[in-house]
C-alpha cells in the first residue's frame, strides 16, 4: 500500500517529479518513478535498506546523477537541466567523510565558506563549532580526528551558512549519543529557519524522535511517504522484544497482534495494541521473577514494524 | 542562533556578478594550498635532487662535455622536472584525491568545473617552480651557462607547465588507478631514456622523429632550449603542438569532471 503526502503548491518546495534512473542498460534500477514534494520548515528522513536508492536520490537533486526521466524543480527552475544552479542552492554532506586530509577541523569549515563566497567567516565557524561542541578538536588535523568527529566536521561543512536546501547522508553515523542529539536539533533549527532538510539515515528511532516526515524507499521505489507523528495513531504501535535464557519453558503467551520467534537469537518479538500492553507487561514481570529474561525492550517504534513489514532487506541488500 | 543563508545571492545573478566568481575561485586555490602545505616542500626537495641528478649525475656518463651537451643536459633537466611534476606527481595526487572522495566532493561544491581545474593547475604550477629554479641554478653552477630570461622564455616555461599538468590531470581523471600508474611510469621512462630531451635528436632512429614531433615532450624541450638557453631556433610548430596538447588535456579533464552518472 502506498501512502503519499499531498502538499500545497509552493514555489519554495522542492518538487521531485517521476524520477527514474537505471544502470547497465536498464538492468539495474537505482530508482523508479519517485515523486515527492519536500517543503521548507520540515526535516524529511529518507529510509530504506542498503541499495534502496537513497543516495542516488540525493545525488540526483544536487545534479551529480542525471535521471533517465523525470524532473526536479525548485522555484520554477529545473535542477536536472541547470546543475550549476542546483549546486548553488543545495549543500550536501556525502555518505563518506568529506576530505579532511591536510586541513584542520576549523580550516575545513572555513574553506567551505571561502568557496561559497561568504564573508564574516570567523563568526559562522565559531558558531557551528560551539553548537556541535567540537571546539576542543578545532585545530586538530582532519586525518587525526576520530570517525565521529570527521562525520561532525563534514556535517558542519554542509550546514555552516547553508543554502536553502540541505542534503545529509547518514550524518549521525559514528557520532556519540550526546552529539547525535545536537546534530538532530541543529537540523530542526535549520528547518525552523525555512530550510529544506533531507536526511538519509538507518536509525529509525531517531527518525521517529526528530524527523517530521519520512520517505521509505525499497528497490528504488518510494513505497511510503508520511508524517512521523501519525505513527502512533495506528493500531500497531507497540513492540515488546525479549531476549530469554530459557526458551523451552515459555508458556501462557499474552494476547498479541503478532508474535515472532528468532530462535538463533533466543528472541521473542510481540506486536501489541495499546490494550494488550498491560497483560504483556504482567507476563514479562512473571518471567523476570523466574529469572528467564536477559534483556527486554518495550517501544512504540512502530516505524520499525512498518519498515520490516513493507520491505525485505535480506533479499534486497546490495 | 540565526542561521544565515546565501540563497538570495545565489538567486540574484546581478549582485556581485563579477566579484563572486573570483572570491570563490580564490577560496578553491586557498583550500588547495592548505591541503598541499606539506606536499609542496617535499616536492621542492625531490625536484632539487632530480635537477642535480640530471645535471651532475648524467654529466658523469659523458667523458667530455662541450657547450652543446651542457645545454642539452641543463635544458633537459628543467624540461624533465616540469614533465615529472605535471605528468607523474600531479596525476598521482589527483588519483589519490579520486580515491579518498575529494574528487566527488568537489563536484558538489557551488563552483564551476573549470574553476576547480584552474585552481589545481595554479597549485601545480607553483609546485613545479622549484624544479625550474633548481635546474637553472644547477646549469649556472655546473656549466657556467648564461640564461636568457625574457618575457618569451618565462611564457614558454608557463605554457610548458600548464601543458604537462593538463596532460597529467587527463590521465588521472580518465584512467583507473592501475592504468594511471602505468601511464605515468611510461612517460617518465620514455622521457628519460627514449626522448631526445637530454641529448640531440640525431642519436635516435629517424622514424622516431615523426613520433616525437607530435608528442608534447620534445617540442616543449626544444622551446625551452631556444628561448631560455638561446640554443636552436624558435619553432611556432612546436608551440602549436604543445598548446594543442594543453587544450586537449584540459578538455578531457573538464569533460570527465563534468560528466554526470
């Protein structure tokens, strides 16, 4: 089932119109007939398995990859036809770290401002360094920074004095939990200031917490486009995951919408409606009293359920 | 914190229409200079050693060095230095930047593709200057040669540098790493041993003349010899050949850099 958000027409929206791209004479489809309208003031997450076409979509927006068909419009201009304009209006954080060899963290951010032709560099650089709390490493050479700090530097390079559209490819990978929150909050701040923020990520929990909307891609197709806030309204909204140490003695399972067993992990996943939660918790407490539970987690992470239900990652990994 | 945007500037082509491209271009040059700050001194030392090795080392192979041999060795040293930086070091570093993501990253920046190339050409021209200087110095010290420093000879040095760098970039951007390494080795071995750069053309079989006159290396050396050392005649055909190679190298690099997947 496809769910797509219809947005009001606005020239400041980024309009993706039936974008398709294939490689190797059409045998490999990178993406297929993707349409979406991305509005300013919202953080939109792009999720999907590896090889689902997420990075290809970002590369098409900034003009590195040319779609076989379709168009990408912003303020009446086609980014497909005018890639120079696309690069002026879009800032992109690459999937891998931005090249930092030979420059310090501070110099890397300054360099981007120079290249963007922006004055008042010192102020902007200090602001972003302080916002991300990376001032301690500001003068350390890029190649000596940890993976997380390199990722944060790359993020800072993309968002310092940014153009209206910001594309971020897995910005929180390798980043510590405290600064992950800072990164997401900074994205929200950018959105509040009228920027279009598109983020590729694999972290569904963060998407639920911070993104306004998500696009779920599978095998190059957009199979879901909806607000994250709507997730909790759905019937399926609670997941109880339990790792057990005694598999055989499990009995009297509580009522659930779905029960999954992953034998090799000794793991049980129960999908529960709101009404089913109290009984399930009581059942869990009984198991804990019997010391049969190694670890448990009760979440409202229904995006995780949706994601797994709509896609088949193992088959589509690339 | 208020987040600023340069959106209006990007959307308004009238504002800073002339100034902004220069500011951005200087930003690119500055970034390259910072990135290469450790490489440039290293290249200076390598080129100094290279120039001394040719002028002093190759001279040991020749029992009696007359004026002609001295000029061939001296001009050859400068020419090979320019070839080494442009066609060997530059493509190797450019290829590394392809592998570590710099090449791909540069393509997302709000600057023209030709500006990216020009910025790198400027950096590599600066990088090959110490070799030119050391070649000249070695020639003066070893053979007591008087150099003819004129606007024309300086222009020829500049054209020679740009040509070799453009060829080097074309090799780096067009070829995969293994093929690039092979091509650069071939150029260097061919340049050192099988090109009449450090010795006269008449020592090679006649058929090689037809090849060398259309390749850029010998015409470059002949132009350097005729202008900087005042030896031989200045040939507009040689100048035409190397300018054509520079243009072809630049266009190939530009196409590769601009190509969309």
